[in-house]
C-alpha cells in the first residue's frame, strides 16, 4: 500500500537567485531522509515559485521496510575471555544491537572468526515518522543569506507563512516557527486566493486555478513561447539571455510577456549602455533587427494575466525613460572629462590599502606591459599602442556612466577613448584588457589587449599573494582563480613565446621595486602551486584524461603551449588504435626511468660496452635524441613521443640480454649512466609511470 506525499513551504517572496537552489536542496534532503528511514517511494517532483518550494512524491510506502541483517562484531580473540565466556566487548556489542548475549554466534571471515548478531527491526507506520522527519529536513536547510523574524529563533531564507503537508488525504502535523501545517495553500498574491488541496495529486491543478504555475519548466516554456509569438508577430529578434531568463522564471508565478517602446533618440547612446540598463536594472529583454541593430523596443514579463496589459506597458515605458534619461545625461557629461583629468582622479582612489591607489596599480600595469612587449620583441607601432593603452586602461573608472553601471567598465573606456581621438588599437585594447571576464568568454583578440590583460591580471594576483590574500576553499573575493585562468587562456590563444615563470618574475620585479610585502621566493612558490591547478583545469576542459594530465604536469608546465601539445599528443597515443603497441613502448621507457634513478652519473663510455645490444641502444639513442629535441623545439609533441616510442625494441633487447646491476662497479655505473642519459631525454615529455592502462 502506498500514498502520495505533498510538502509545500509558503514564504514571503524569496530572491530569485536563491529559489532553484532551495528547491533542489529540499528535494535532496527529503529523498535522502526517506531512503535512510527505509520508506519506499516512486517518482519525485519538485516545484518552486517566488513564494513557495514544494515536493510531490508518488507512491510513498505506508510502512517502513523491516530489517533483517547479520552484523559483524569483534573477533573471537576479543569476544571471549580466558575462561571462554563473553567478554565486556562482546556484551557491549550485544547491547548495541539489541540482542541477548546467548543470541550471539561465531562466523569465519577470511580465515578469522568473528562474533555476529542477527539484527531484526520491524518497520513502523510511515505516518508516525513523517512529522518529525520532515520538520528536521526543513529546519536544517541552509541558504546564502538567512532571516530571523518576530520572536522566532529559526533562521530561514524568508519568513514562513504557511505549510501544506499531506500524506494521501491525511494532514501531516507540523509546526515550524509558529506556523501549523494544513491542507490549505495560497494562490497568486493578487489574482488568486487561498485554496484547499484535497489530495497531493491535485496540487498542480488547484494552484493553476489560482493563477500559480508551480512547475518551473512549464513557466519557462510559457515565457519562451510568448516571446517567440511576439517575435514572429513583430518581426523582431528578441535577445533572450539565459541568466536573465532564469531570474525572471523565479520572479513570477503566472507569466505574461508584453512589449513597450522608448524614444529612438536614446539610440544615440552606445547600445551596450541601453542593453545593460534594460537587462541588469529593469529585467527587460532587448529587441534587435535582423542585422543585430538595437531597436527602440523592449520585452518584459509580467507576474499576472493580460488584464490592462497596455497600462502595464506604459508604466514600464515610463520607468525605462527615466533610467535612459539618466544614462544619456551621464554619457554627455562624461565626454566633457578629458582622459588626463580622469587619470588624475585615479590618484585619489584607493585600490587596496596595502597596495596603493588605482593610479599606482596603473603604473605597475604599464611597467609590466612595457617589459612584456620588450621581451616579446614587438614592433614600434604595437609597442606604442601597448604603452598608451596601459596608461589609460582604467580612466573610465571615474566616469559617471561606469559609476552607475560598473559592468560597463572597459566598454565605456573604448567608446570614450575613440571619441577622444585615440587610435583604434589603443581604444580596442582598453576594452579587451578585461577579457576574459568569465569562463567561456574569448581572450583579447589584439596583441596590445592581450599584453595589458596579462599585466593587469598578473599584477592583481601577485599583489594579493604578496599581502597574504590567497584563495582558500570557496573563498576568492578578488576572483584570483578566474584571473589566473584568464592568463593561461591568453598565453595559449596567442601562443606567446613566454614562460609562466618569466611572467611571474616580471611582475615580482615590479612589485619588489615598490616594496614587496613578503619573501619573494615564498610568493613565487605559491604562485607556481596556484597556477598548476589552473593548468590542470584547462587540460581537463580540453578532454584530457586525469592520468595523462598528471603524467604531463610531472614534467613541468612552464611552457603552457607545449604543455597542451604534450598532453594532447600523449592522450591521442594512449587512447588511439595503436594504444597496445604504445603501452609496450611506455613499459620499456618506464624500465629505463626506474633504473636510471639509481645512477650517479649521466652518460656512458662506449669502451666499457660488453654486449652488442648496449652499442645498438647507444646508436639508436644518439639518432633519436636530436630528433626528439628538434620536435620539441618545433612544438611537435606527437613527433617527439613517436621518436621515443621507436626505442621500444632496442630497449627491450637490452634488458633481455644485459644485467644492468653488474658486479663490476665500473660496468654497473656505465650501464646506469647510459640509462640516465636516455631518461634525461624522456623527462621533458612526461612521467610515463603515471599513465593508467
């Protein structure tokens, strides 16, 4: 026998960004508890709106399952005393299992006898455990931010206003924060009313009657279909951004899409400003034409039906007009500010109390960028663009537009720089130096943008590390992991002939000249460890297997481009059609490495060779060594690995006929030296012993 179970927690409006997490957490907690409580159940559906999270669980058993199991206790040696009676340990085990001592018995396991007890427990009625079990799952929920209300001690995401809890038609008695459970739920705040849920399976429809769509997926589909209908009707392209759609889904209980318009004169403002204002501040979707140009319209979603929809649209238009008027004013005022005046203002803005002002940060960025373009041998024109862009990269931080819309930093800088007469390369680099801002965004396309982005991000990381701000666990307030990932992405995308250690040292030199807060080598070691994790993540994103990543990383990752090449080539060799043959080659190379570790010298004297196979291996290696080195220098890791794999037969023949650890010390040292010489050519590729077959 089974029944359906319904649990709904009704609250004041929950912030949209917390709703999905709360819904998933409730589902995970309740399902886990049912499993641990031995209560069988079937399908589980989770629902959520801004005012509620709910679960509908089908086929919940009316009784816990019974337990019949053998429980292992202490070994015979511990369970019996010297006279053959049960010891204190055995008696304690019997008590813990709820059995009498005479019910204990011995049983052999892997040659050792242990005492066992047959533990049986009859399941109780589900109704008897639901009340306390569900209550514990609710009160133990956690949220990014909590509230307390009235005189209640409970901390919850928002005040609880009602509880609906049904097991079949039976109300599950619950009391949380002074709220008693029942079979009543509340509809839409304005369009609905309180409603009775007679049985769990009617929950969705009862609330639909009260203008509440509790199914998250259904609400999202309603929004998308309505937007698509508007798009077809008006001939528009409505730009639906996933994160904005997610937010709107959890802002409404009964969605109705509508559109409005704004004065076309506002289109004189850069479209990024208009889109940001609409998306980030008003939760509107921008409207584009077929060419991707912004149109003077917007689409939004109302929490309600289509009643008086025109009036609602006019209200939204009025709000947006005020917002865009502010933006237009800021845009005009900002253009009265010269770049030099903006840079002067940076001197009074504190970047960090221990790292100086923003102007001082700009100075460090400019110096690092200068050293980078010298190191890379950039042309005079490109070098000039790098220097100028580095000098003005942060000037837009003091503009009114960026103050109002911080997410437009760089975007406004590019626009204002272009209007101030800066070259296209400089203006573009001002925007690009923030890239990549987030996972999945492209690296700067231009060389000046890439150089300044490296300088900026490296300065931030080195500065934070120098004063002890190092990410731990989930704590990363300065987004240093993202900055480091961006550095790795930029260096690989542009293929700069620059090693990570050189980038570290350039930035450390600049900070040290201004008074590094901690020991340089300590900071450098922490940087190396920090970036190792970022490189591992990058290789994982490229689809490289974990053991291949470990093998490649063991040989270093200073040259990022070659690290990716080595990992890709090794993964292909270890996973391709010839992987069995490659495995035999790897086994041979690992034998070389294992014995080479015992060598006290590198290199050998051919005059001490006693076997033909020694000379043959020597000849093969002398032929392969320059080929491996040339392939690595050319960035052809696959060729280098192939040349190493070709040594399989001479190495195998060598070990078949030669006793490396010969009694004669000179012969033994010579043979180990020969293997150490070969191992020195293997190490730059990978530690092949880490590959898992």
